[in-house]
C-alpha cells in the first residue's frame, strides 16, 4: 500500500513538474511566437502594417490570445483601419483524430475606421501593381497546406466611414456580428458552398442588414456565395457619405429589401423578391465644379450597366418593387439662378423588371406631382435589351402651375411668368435602334408680365417682358387661350451603343430642352 501511495505521489509530482515546464516554456515562447505571427500577417497583407501588442499561449486549454491588434494602411497610417482588443483561438480536439487541424477563432469588439483616403489609397495601389500571372493563388496554397476545419466569429464589431468635407456625418454601424461555420480547405466532394455564414449589421437608428447563406472562401478569383439578403428599415440618410460622392443627396427615406443573391465564377444572380422605399427625399445635384467628375462617373456607370445588361451569365431581377410617398429631383447649380426639377408625392410600382429575355416584359408605373402641382402618370414596358434597348414609354402631365417654371425660365430665358397652366403628353417606342413617337407640351392662360409684380424692375426689363407676353395673343387658339405644339422625336437612337437607361435619360433631356422650354419661348 505504501509503495502504491508513493507511486501516486511521484506521478502527481511528475505531472505537476510537466505542467510547470509547459507553462514556463509557453511563457518563454510567447514573444518569439508573437513576432512570428506579426511577420506572417504583414507578409500576406501588402500595403498594410500589422502590429500585435501581446500573444498569450494557454497550453492547458489549447488556446491562445492576441491582444491589441492594430492594422494601418502604409500610405495613410492614421487613423488605423482596424483595431482589435482581443482575438482568441481555441483548438478543437475532434478533428485531430481524423488528421486535421481544428480551431475556433473569435474576434472581440473590432473597430473599423475607414475614410475616403483609405479607399483611394487601396484603389491607387491596385492600379499601379500588375498581378503576377506566375504566382500561385493563395487559395491553392491553402489547399496544399495541412487539412483544417473550424469556425469564425466577430462579436460586437463597429464601423465608421468618413467621406470628408463633402459629408456632414460619417456612416456608422453600431454593431456587426458574424458567424461562419465549417471553414475548411478540404470540402467534401460536390460541396460547392461548404461554409455557412450569418451576418448582421445594426445601425444607430436600429435599422439593420442581414445575410444568411453559404459560402466558398477558397473559390478563385473571389469567394462564391449563395445567401438570402434582408434589409430592414434602412434609413437613406445612413448612405449619404457614400451617395454624396456621386452627387446624390439622400435626405430621408426608409428602405426594405427581401432578396437572394448567388455569385460564382460561372454566373451572378441577384433576385429582389420585395423592395419597398417609403417617404424618400432624393436629389441629384449638378454643379459646374463637379461637372468633370460627373461625366467620369456617368461614363463608368453606363459602361458597367451595358456589361451587366448584355452579360449572358448575369441575371438581375426585381420581382416586386414599390416607392411610396417620395420625392425625387434634379438640382442644377450651374445656372443663374439655380433651379430644381422634381416629382413630389411620388408612387412607383415595378413588376418583373429583369435583364434576361426569358423573364419577359417588365412594367414600371409612376404617379406623382410634377414640380409639386401637376398630376403626372408615367407608364413603361421594358423588354430586356437583346441585343438593343427595347421599350415603350408614355407620359402625361396636366394642370402644372407655370409659376413653378420661373427659376428655370430665368436661367435660360431671363423672364418669368404669372398665372397659367402647363400640360405635357408623350408616347415613345424604342426598338432596333429606332425611336418612334412625339412630345406635346401645352400652355393655357399664361401671363408673362404683371405690372403690379414688376413695378420695381428696371423699365427696360418691364418693356421686354410686356412685349414677350403680348406675343401670347398671336399664338393662342381662341377662345380657349391655349398654345400647343407637337415635336416629333422619331429617328435613329443618337448613341447606338447606349443602354436602356441612358436612352431614357436622353429622351427626358430632349423632351425638356427641345420641347418644353421652346414652348415657353413661343409663348413669349
């Protein structure tokens, strides 16, 4: 019995010594291992510099902690793009029995701080560095490494994006949670999307974006994903720092989206099942200062839209969409005075809008008030452009107060109006690079000169406007006191390489500047 007791004592002492040795060895290894991990991180993140404050090994629990991890961009080091107070890696024993490395990686409270300079620096670096065609993709290097399997978590992350002087408030996401299960470099056979992903981003106003689906992180050249997307009560003001770069001002509005997205090397599929935008106030602001950038953005957007529309592997579809009680406008600050053209009280319905021929015809209907006073109806049927834009469009605007045109008329004609109504009718069809249709503006009971209103104006200005207004009597169709004309827009499409929305935009411009404004000039 004494011998047995002595054996247990010796075993306990030996085990204790082993534990002490392991703990001491781990503490000694902390700093060299920290330096090794830091060097490895910097080698795989060109253009960035990673520092790790401390590394703590816990051999008894088969875990390790990284503390005070900071990632900075080389060309714009302040502020750091990412700070992480703690990263924990826990080894998993079960995969070891099958010859795999298993671990859970948990990132606690990461803070992303990104600004416009960081984004510009990233794209500038991509532009000057040519890829090495002979370099082995990092995905292949991971596949060749020892088999691994694990999970990844981000808990309570934060993100701030600052655009700079063009935006009053930065974009903020108060909480980011990510869970990825079954991250592996050896997926099972025929398993296209081996990993499960769940992500949720919560904004300060409690609106949120969620993603739930599957992903293949080792796909080349980019990860493949198939997931449900849900946007819940997203306030458009949150997007102002990003939208502002493209001269789009989002002052209000709540967006809900329920859809599904799928991306692989073979195809891209984005299907929006339900879209709802309510109480939005959105303006596109044009100015002389931003005109060159606007042209660059428009060219890039047009080219990308054309590629997407015509790519046989890309499918974009909105099954059902609604815009309710909203206001959209165009603000021109390049004229004197500046002016705003807008549609208020706007309701829009979209059904079956797609870029694929087999999806059939898409329908878009808009109602609202043109310039805040004239009831408007806008109906369109879009057939996917294979190979050219193909759509029908009809517009009807009635009972618009002509006074609402005054800033526009002052900008282009130097006069203003008093009283009267404006109406507009148009039917257009685009097919096989040909336009068929007309626009018909109509003016009724328009008065250009009002002696009482204009009594403080210079005499020469009063005479000019009085003469202009007097021409109305020659052009009016007595006794209804109407002036109308029809402009035929039939002919070839100006730019045969334009996509559907470019052509719609050009038609709107032509209708306004070649028909509506000349109609007022005829009244003069």
